[in-house]
């Protein structure tokens, strides 16, 4: 990961300088500067507009009791878009403007969400790994096998139901 970031921090400025020099040679210095400033202004305006719409959508979903995961990822992508648009250069402006296109952003959100693995801990639950014993082992006496393969201890008078609860450790 470090190597990739290092290469990006080296390669992107070099590419930006090369493109700025080519455009400057073709259009001239002042039109090139004007284009860079206008894309930064336009991008900041659009990022603010879409960011406020995303924030409104987050608030609406939270009020309805839903998890606004799409909107959170969209907000991060809009933040990245704003940074790219405020960075002087045509290459970063291209990627920043691409992130402002809702269809491109939705496709990117779906790709990002497929990579994110939500663990059971994040959902408030917990899991454990258990040993599976065969019925012929001595451990199975006085125990009942649950549908998941776990064994539940049966005491006298219990019908085999599991009691679930939370605990808090205080040290």
C-alpha cells in the first residue's frame, strides 16, 4: 500500500505538470489558468450542492431508522471529488468531475460496498467457534445438539432453551 501511495504522490504531480505545460503551450498561460480556476469554482459549487442533498438523504434515512450506507459512501466520494477539483490540474479535475456524475458515483458505491465486509461485531452481535462432537462421545450425555451443531447443556427441569443476554466486564 505504501508503494502505491508513494508512486501516486510522485506520478500524479508529474503528469499534472506535463498536461498543464501542453495545454499552456496550446492555449496560452492565462486561458489555462482561467480554466483551472473555473473548474475549481464550478466543482466546489457542485460538491456543496450534492453534499447538502446527500446530508439531507442521510438525515431522512436515519429518521426512518434505516442505515444510510449508500449516502455515507457517497459523502466520502464527494469529499474526494472536492479535494481533486481544488487541486490545480486537468487530470485531477477530470477525476473530480467524474465523481460528480451520479451514475458513475452509484456504480462506484456498489463496487465499494461489495468490498466492505460487515462483521457481526459491527452489528452488535458476537460469534464463536465451537467444537463439534459426535453423539457417541461422553460429552453428549446431558446435552442436546442445537440446529447449528452446537451443544446446549440440559439441566434437570430445563427444556433445552438457550438464554441469551449481554454482559459488561468491569475491571
